[in-house]
């Protein structure tokens, strides 16, 4: 006849089981993130519906709308020298 385990032993076993599960979940999470495409990541992020103050923004984006940078990139892509950026 099996001897019933004490409550302390059951709690110890429960904690040990969760330590193993935690390691396995971390491994699974890492694998899923590595397999994620940029499109899927963007779709999931957009689906989170976060308020803007909770979304990290680089310092340079806080000081600029990015329009000047966009214009520089488009100008460079089309081979037109930009008078605002010294033709680069």
C-alpha cells in the first residue's frame, strides 16, 4: 500500500515540476521568436492595441517626424542629388 505524501513533499514536488516546465517554456518561446517573420511580428504587435505611451520610441524619432529622412532616402533611391544633404 503506497504511503501518502506529506503536504510539504507535495509542494516541493510541485515547485520542482514548475522549474522544469519554466525551462521548457523559455526554450519554446525562444524557438517561436526565432521562427517569427517580420510580417507576422508586425501583425501580432499591431493586434496588441497598446496605448502610444507604452510603445518604445527611439530618441531621434521623438525629435522628428521622419519626413526629412524619408525624403533623403527617396532622393537617393531615385539618383537625384539632394540640395539639403550635400548631394549624398
